[in-house]
C-alpha cells in the first residue's frame, strides 16, 4: 500500500474528485499560485488552471457565500479556510445559509459544499489562531463535521465529503499535515458515521479524534498498557454523524468512558457524548464519564501556559485512573 | 508585476520646518525599530520566539511619521505586524521583546505574543491577528472620543489585504456617516502574503475606496518619506480634531522580509530584484541623507545613534532573558474582569 502524508492524501482526494467531476472547484486564500498556505493544493493550479483553482482576496464571508450560492445552483465548491479560525468571519454564511438552506427552503435548495482547512492549536499561535471549533459547528443541524486523524481517513473522508449533497465542515490539523500513513491502492471512499476501533481493550473506553487522538491519546494508551490497564481506543472520524453504536458497544464492554478532545469543556463534543452514553449505557457504567479538554480559558501564547492548558498525556492517564478508582 | 516605488522621489527637502530634535527623534525611532526587528529575526531563528512573527523592516517611516503627528492621548490600533507601531507609540521595547519570548514581564504577560501587543497606558489598542477584525474596533475608539466630547483621534492601521474584507467597508461607511475622528492608514506593501494588490482588489488605488463612502482620502506614493507621511497624517488628524471627520490614507511601502518569519523573503510571488530594488530606497538611508544635506546631523551622529540603539537592544535582550516565564496560575487570570 502507498505511504503518503495527510497533506498528500488530501491533495489526492481533491485531485481525483476534480478529475471525476467538472463541477468541483477549489477556492480560498493562497490556494492557487502559492499552492496553499500549507501546500495542501500543491500542483492543482498547474493541472486544473485558474478557472477551477481560485485565489481569493481576504474575504471569508464573501467567498464562503459565493461558494454557497454556486452550490445552490449546481456546482460543488471546496472552500479552503487558511485556518478554521478565519471561518468565524464567515460564520453567518456557514450557519444561516449553508446549514439551514435545505430546511428553510423546504427542500428546494441543498448546498453541496465542503469547507476545509486546519483547526486547533499549532505552536504558540495564541488565542485567535488556536481554536478547536468542531463543537460549535456540530451544534448546527444541517452541517456534517469530519475530523480525520490519518492519511487513509483524510483521503477517503474528503472524497465522501465532496460527493455529499450537504455542507460539510472538514477540519484538518496543521501539525499533522506531514504525518505519513498507508492508504489503499486506487479508488476508495470512507462513509460518514462509521468510527474505528484503533486499539481493542477491556478496562476503559477512550474516545478521541484528530490530532489529540494521535499525539496524546495513543501515547497515553501505550503508557497505561505498561501499567497493565487495557484501553479500548475509538476514533469516531466524523463528529456529526457520530457512530453512537460503536461507542455504546465499547462502553457496554469496558463499563468506563473517558473522552479526550482539544476544545473547551463547556458544551464541547464530549459533553454530548457523555450525555448519550449516560442515557444509553446507564446500567453499564461503573464510574461517571470523565473528560479531558482544554482549560476553560483563551489559549495563551507563552509555551508553558499553552501546554498547561491543552490536553496532555498525564491528564489522560489521570482521567483513566480516576474512572478505575485507582487514585 | 510593476510595483516598484518611484526611484526619483527624495525625502521632502525642506524638512517642513520641524524642530531638529524631533527629526532626530524620528530617525532614532526608525533605527530602533529596524534593529529591534533584526534582533527578532535572529531570536526567531534560534527558536526563542515562537508562533507567527511578522516584521516591519522597510515600513519604519510610516510608524515614525504617523505617530509623530499625534499626541500620547490619541489611540493607535493595528494588525499583527505591530512591533514598529508599538515602539513608536511609546510601548517599552523591553516589554515587547519579553512578550515575544513569552515572558511574564511582556506587554500581555506572555499571553498574546508577537501578534497581540497591547498597552493600555500608552493608548495602544493592539496588535490584532484576524485580518480586518480590528478596523471596527479602531472606529469604536473614535466613537468613544466623540461621545465624550474629546478632541482625541484614533489612527487605525491596516495592510492592503485588509481593505477587501467586509469589516473595512462597514467601518468606513459608519465612520463617514457618523463623522468619527478616525484616520485609517493603509500600509500598502503591495502584497497580502503572496497575493499582489491587483489580484485581490478590483481597484489598485486603494485610497479611492473612500469615494464610495464620501470620505476624504489621500495617497502617499513614497512611504519612505517620513516627512510626507507626517504632513499628510497631520492634516488628516487636524481635520478629525476640528470636524470629527475621518480620512482614508494610503501609504505605498514595501516589506523587506517574508510575510512572517515562517515565509520565504520573496518566494514565487515576487522577485529577488524587486526586493533588492526596493531596499535601495531604504527609509533610513534617505532620511539620513536629508538630515545630512540640511546639516542637522553629520556622520558622527549616525554612528552614535547606532551605538545608542545597540545598547537599547542589548538592554531588551538582558531584560527578557532575566525575566521569568508566567507562573501557571496566570492561565486562569484575565478571563473575566472583576
Ligand atoms: C480573516 C483572516 N483571514 C486570513 C488570515 C491569514 N492572514 C494573515 S495575514 C494575511 C495577509 C494580510 O495582508 P495585508 O493586509 O496586506 O497585511 P501585511 O501582512 O502585508 O502587512 C492573511 C491572509 C487572517 N489572519 N485573518
Ligand atoms: Mg500587505
């Protein structure tokens, strides 16, 4: 199987879908001549030309809305945000127009559009440039929210997103673009709403996604294994739709759940998971559900404060030990 | 791309009758900014400064000339390329450097970093990293000035790229409609990251965007001419103080470095020659020559200025290196006001 970086995997997905469907085009800041701020669209301008690979001014509300309008009348835009932080400038378009159009128009207009780009913290980018926004987008009916954690999923899920007839919020990780992984040979897609058990285990279930899954949860699970604690690690891959059955079945087996996410605690994705699990698995739970999140403060610049605020391996280990009543 | 500044324009020759000590102060300030940014580049290279760091090299005359035209009571706000404007507004350079290294003695205790410098005492309203997001805020400060019946103004700086975002247009309309004492200053350095002005804006003469809002405007074709900048900003400030009316000023300038420290100096979007040609028009050099021609300063002055600035930079480094990191308790402070 070919081994490619997440950056290349995303690039292949866009390339293949653009080759397959004339209606697909890419639009965003620096996506064409600069090959993308993070080089995700490398080479696409050369291949597809400026009609389909479009550099925009810094005008997120405008070009997101243009994407939505074009999607309503038959095109299939991919809108790149240089980072998801800048999507907040286009929040009205994504929420009031993309998410609600189909329902509000009584089924007249669907909006087949993908909004994509990196989300979450990188290194020392401070409050405005470090936000994990999946929970707010997952809040809105009408949006699908996708967060791949490896090359295979990045490619397969992005292809599905482009073919989906709904607006899809596709959140990547700047810090993971260079990370390599195997992808299947040739054409494939990965359906939404199907999570993956990354590692089977018996004592505790951990649900985590994107960078925090790979950089924090996986490592914590390794350390816990050394202590003789067997963790079942689940990557839901899509936040909305969420693969509830996979999570419920795991919790019914392990009887304990820890959710590890990058975002803030209040009304975070983990809060919803915790609720669903307490509703569906109440009789199976041996401990209250624990969550590891970012501290409930804007993320500071200083390195020591930044790492203190974000989830880390120690915090995950502590949460797991807590649900096992080991401390 | 023909974006080269006019080679022929000298610094305003008669020095406008401005007191020599003020002119020399501006020169020193520009030199301090230049050397400060060079130190930042070095410290970034050493991995001591993290995150995004956008340098001001080449644009120094705008900071000195514009802020030279206001008083300490007036407000200044800008985007993330903020070190130079903060220095000119009187923010302690030691605290700026400490901020860049994430130290507790920094302008925001290490919380904001390079892109988010703030200083309430100096009426420096920040450093803002979301393009265009600060333009309504600067307009709001001007609103408050008028509301309180004061004669203060706000200088609201922005890049060329920021003139394409909605907040710019909403702000200009409101400022003109409500007659607010704000002076918008576009630092047109020809590019927003790798995108040249002509690829991002339907009109290249950015100051003309004021026409849509019935706002007075002016363009300074030579952003290396600190006196011309001073003169133009001063006229706009005087007008704002007397009539509460806003202005849109465009200054043609050039950044010597890459967009931020993590970007290449020219990349594919501009040529090495373009950068080198622009550097020949260096604002410090042309100002120094004008000062010499007017017999306001001789070679010895410039040598001593270098020495003085060098020791300030050394002090900044020493202050920063000996400052502590923010304590972990700081993580939970400043989230809500008392
Ligand atoms: C809303 C928003 N979109 C995108 C970005 C990413 N970004 C940061 S600076 C920049 C270019 C801005 O160019 P310009 O306004 O000309 O200022 P300059 O950097 O040249 O000083 C971009 C696209 C951002 N910070 N905010
Ligand atoms: Mg610019």
